[in-house]
């Protein structure tokens, strides 16, 4: 990994990341909407923790966050305890469709394990993109302790889960031009 990128991530304020991750870590069989919220949680943590040095750029192909120097970052929730090659879905699309989408890799991948409370950053050179027949485009990655930029405390638990509170705050977050987790005290 670029040492400047790792140094940048080490300066971020992750003071509420444990609580925010815990809101999303304990649910099985989420609906597609809940999965959307799970994936977006890491984007919001990084945008907020970086004081908007990395900002959300929704709707772009291949990345979630954009830095001032146009470096791109894609955020993914992962399970680092997997004994097989760790993987994540790069693109929710069938590669064997008549018009398969073009997969564009971000410069860096911000990977978060919500249960272990770890965030790591790896360059695209460590991600292998694979088109799985009849499935999605998968990204297989290799990582080491050098890639870890934050380790939290898995024992910290929010009083309420995102699933139980999202309807109360969805309008505030998604429909009133507030695109970060910062504006509301409900999230603390």
C-alpha cells in the first residue's frame, strides 16, 4: 500500500466507528435494503472520520469515495475470519448476461470487518477480479497486518440496531440533504 494513504487513514477520527459498526454487525438474512445500509455504513464512517477529506461520490462506476487528488476508494463490508480466500462482491451483476457491465476497479479498497472491528486499506493490485458464471463479479484479496489502519473494540455495542431505528431517521439522513451520519444525536 502507498505509505501516504496509510498515513492519511491513521489520522482519521474513528471515535464513533465501534458504535456505528455494531448497529450493522449482528443481523442475518437482511433484506436488500438492509444490505444497502450495511454497505453504506462503512462509506459514511470513512467520510465522517476523514472530516470529508474523502467524500462520497454516489453513482460512479467502481468507487464510493473520492479524495482531493482524485484517488478513488471503494468501501466493502467483509468477513476477515474466512479461512478460504477472503472475497467480496465487486459488482452486483451477472457477467454472463448479454451485455455484461464493465468492471472498473477503484485505486484502493477500504474493507471493514464489523464483527472484529477492523478496517484495512488495500491497493487494487491486491484484488483479483473474477467473473463467476451465473453469479456476481467477485473480488478476492490478500491482506496482512500492514494493511490494517484501525482496530476497534468488539465489546462496544450500540443500544439500538440500525434495523430498529432506521425508519425514524431515514428522512433525516437520506431525504433532507444530510448524507453523513454526523447530523443526528440519535446515532451516537
